[in-house]
C-alpha cells in the first residue's frame, strides 16, 4: 500500500471515530476526562437539554500536585459513564462500613438523585459481615428492606457467591429516587472481630462485586462500586410528550420509548439509523446506517444501502432473493443444464428427424428403383389384365415381409437352395408362408419372363402344386411368397441318412401319382404350358399327411401355345437333367418327364439321383438303366419297402421309370400318360383283379377288347392300363410263374 493511501485511510478512520463520538451539540464539550458526555447531558448552558441534565466537569489537584478531572452529577456523584441507549448513568459510590470499637456510632449513607431513579434491575443491595445487619430505605415512600448476617470463624463460607453466609444481597423496587443505607451490629463485633472487624453495606451494579472470605477481614474502607441510574427525558409518557411537539425531545428518525423505571420516556434512533436521537440538523442526529459498509447486512452477494435500511440482490445469472436468511443467491446449474439438455435433445431430435426423413426418402426411392428394375410396373399391368381372376398375384411390401419373418431372422430359415434362401413367415392373418429370395439378373427379357411366371403361377390352383401367393419387388433381390408346406422335401424322406423311417411303398406310389398329376397339369391343363425344368425330389415338398406338393418354379418357363420347343440356356439339377436337353439346349415337356423318371427311380430304389459316396452308381439313372438291361432289377429295388404284395407294383413303376429316362425324348411317354399309368397301378391295388390267379384270360381279352372297341381309338389312359397289364404278364412269364 502506498504512503498516501495509508495517510488517507488514517484520516478517514479519525473522521469516522469523531463522527461516532460526536453525540453532543456543536461547540460543546463532549468528554470530561475519559467520560463522554452525550446530549441531553452537558456541562454548560445550551449544551444540556435542561437543568436535570447538567453535569459538572471539575479538575482537582491533589496534595502531590496531580490534577484529576472528574464529572460530577448532582450534589457529589462522580459519573463513570453516560449512555443514551439504554438511558443510563453510572456513578461510583462509597461502601458504608461500621467497625469494632467504633466511636462514631452506626453510619448513615444517604443518596439523592432528584430526577432520576436507581435501576432496580441492574443493582442490588449488598451487606457483608458476620455480626451485621443493614437497611436499605426509600426516603420517599418509607419503604425499608435489608438483611442480617451472623457467622463464626468455623462457618463454611462460599467463595464467589453471595449466598447469605457472610454476604447477603437483596433487591428493591423500581422508581426509587433517594435512599438511605443504615448499617448496624448485634454485639459490636466482639466475638468475631478477629476475622471480621467491620460490617459493610452498599448498592452496587450486578456482577461488580464477587464475595470472598477475605472481604470479611477487609473489604476496604475506601472501596467504591458502580451504581446504575435510569434517566428519562421528562416525566411524561410517550403519548403525552408527542402531543406537544415543541417540547418533544425525540428528533428526526427517532422514536419514543417508555423508561424502564416506569417514569418518563426516552428516545432511540429508528432501525437503520445511528446517532443521537435528541439532536437534529445541523447537530449530529440519527443518521442512516450504511449496513453494507459496516458489515451488519445479511446479504449473501450484493448489498444496496437505502435510507434506514438496505436491500440485497444477486449478480446476473443467479437466482434467489439475495438474503442469507432467505433463498440467497444460487447459480441455476440445474436449470442451465436442463436447458442445455433440452436444447441438445431438440437439436438431436431435429437432426435425427431430418436424417430419418432423408433415409426414408432414399429408401422409398431405392424401393421404387428396385420395383421398376424388378419389373413391378409390368407385373401391375399383368395383374390389371387379369381382372376377374380371384387368385391374382399379390404384391407384398418389404415391410410386410420383414414383419412376417421377424426381419429375416436366422431362426426363420427353412433351407438354402441353388436359387437363394427360404424363410418361414407368418402373415398378419396367421397364414404360414415360405418366402424365397429368388435371383434374377437385370436383363429386361429375363425380367419379363419372371413377371410372366409370377402372374401365371399365382393363378395355378392345384392341390399338388405349391401355391405362389405373390411377390415383393421392392428389394434388390425379388422375394417370392409361397404357401408353406410343413413336412420337408421328398429327398429328406428318401435319403436313408436323413430319415430313419422310410416312406412306405403305398405312400411313395401316391406321391408319384400326385407329382405326376401336378406336372401333367402344368404341361397341359394350365392356360399356357409350363415346363418346370427342375423336377427333383428336393422340389417335391410333403405336408403332414405326406401329400406331395411340387414346388420351385424359379426355373420354369412358359411355352407359348403354338411352340413346342424353346431354346434356352441349359438349367436344372445334376442327376435329373435331361441329356437330350443338355446336348441340344432344346427345352420341351419331355425334359420334365426325364426328371420325373429319375424321381421314380429314387422312389423304387431308395437311392439319391446323384450319390458321390457310391462310385458304382454315382448317376442313379444310368446305373438303373444298365441294371435293368442286365436283368439286375432285383438288386437295385429298395429292400426296405419291397415285399411280396408290392413287388409287382415296384416292377411296374421301375418299368415306367425306364421309359421316362430314355435318352431320346420322343420315346418317352408324356406326363399325362405317366400320370395315368401310375393312377392305374393304384386302382389295380384297390381292385386287385390283376392278381387273381383264377382270372380268365378271356375276360382280360374281353375287357381289353371292350375298352378298345368301346372308345374307338384307345386313349392314353386305356393304352397305359393295357401296357401295364401286358408287362405284368411278361414279368410273370419271365419269373417262370
Ligand atoms: P433349388 O434351389 O435348386 O430348387 P432346393 O429346392 O433345395 O434347390 P429351395 O427351393 O431354395 O432349394 O428350397 C430350400 C429349402 O427350403 C427346401 O429344401 C425346403 O426344405 C424349404 N422350402 C422351400 N419351399 C418351401 C415351402 N413352400 N414350404 C416349406 N418349405 C419350403
Ligand atoms: Mg427348390
């Protein structure tokens, strides 16, 4: 700190002290010795309010030449202190004493206050001695109180307490203006003078005297104690005084209070003000207290002084009333963090919504693109043309199929094939479906074919053909939605490794019939001939009753009615593929006949079309044909189902299969013929006339002749029945029966 700043501070301190001490009128003595003299007291005229407040400041010189200054009130009361709030005047008074062998008789001690009264709350009358009694007497009302003490050397005295042993204290009522203390002895200290030669009596301020046993010996002849006196401005009540403003003593910013002693009133500065309430401008009266500077405020952050009071406030950004006893000032962390969070959340939501909207738009565009790319518009056109058909292909949305397959969950996969993955799905109406991701390229010709297939296949309603419900073209890879068939594929049921319980021969025969019927229907009964192109046991699904359902038209081609052959890229499955089609690329219905023949071979032999584990019969069809050629049929028939009852049927089917797998397509029967021959075998089983030994050959001939004659030209059905019976006889002859 610089020197000038220090100097300034010192000056300020002195000025402040002077202002604080200046409780008197301007130009008046404000102290006498070390006692300050606040107005209404004063030592000279115009300095005190009226005569009752006159105090005399005297200086006396002792014999040793030392000057002492003392302030005297009344006749001769040395003033120790004058206070205006509370209105008190403290003077010092001598102790009255009476001693052993005293020649002066018992002392009297009289005090006159004239206008003021002794404070009954702050003083008490005290007597010390062991052969003593003393009175305190109000000279105005002739009221007397006092106490007496008698003790011996052996008496137990209590140090520090005026308990009635060697020391007693008594109170007196208020409003006593003059009193007299009388001190006496019972036996003139004759018995006690060794340890208590004198008795003492005095009025003293509470707490100024602390009894000790030593006091009995000598309290001190010259000992003085402070006595507190209550003073009042006038002998009026506040109410009376306020009526006459000219004599009313309480000045600006002060209030009136009734005196403690019950006599008169006094003044105090109002709250928020300090100074002398009896003075007013230009004298230093009640001035505003700057609570903010003197540290008396109760503000937690900011204090603002006001006339008679102060207010608190909080810095910007803070919350609260600013008062320590109130809500104080708090930084609104919660609100701010909440606000920031809400703002961030808002921004996040806004950005997310934008992104989501953008994503949705892109997704929509992508779906639209795929839909167009996958021939969606063409399919819609096709569907439109099919108005009136109840079984029109349905176009599924991607979301629908996602919901149906639990977002194409792994657990929903039914199997994977050469053309994609098949998922199990559940539509909202609880229909079970198989959803297949098919694969087609972007070639427009291919797309057109694919859409044609979807449109046509969806109309096929045959109990042995897996129904195509519709498709979804919004995905990159089109999705086909099929009827769900719950008992796996025929391949799984034939393969001894996959199925411990082989299908019975009856079931196999029925499956063969149902499959043949379905393929035959596709070839001839549908509005446009359809070649399946991938007939195999893996594409023949079985339901819980082992009813066959031909599936997977992913590779099928529609043949315009005026064409019988279509040149295509060779497609099919190894082991089932028509060799003629393989070499020429010419696709016709007979290709399906070949493939079905292989399935028949699988049914009678219980072997798979291609089995790399069996080198000698890797290609089942070839092995079968050569076995038949070498008359080894028995060796390759499935022993698990072969028995005496069905050996004929097995042979029949084997023979039919051989016809189906002929290399030259033209030599193969049509699917219709195959289907009828198989049906014939089943009806033969139901009406086993062919097995009756006693059956007349004439009857046979008649029946055959009748059939031929009756219908003119023998149709496919009759000719196959005829064929089968002929073969049966041929086999029996061969077997030597
Ligand atoms: P390819 O692709 O050469 O036809 P694949 O027939 O073995 O071979 P997918 O047709 O893709 O293959 O079929 C895979 C599997 O999905 C099948 O083996 C079958 O178990 C199951 N599956 C196919 N379609 C259905 C359906 N409609 N109902 C129940 N399961 C089916
Ligand atoms: Mg398949």
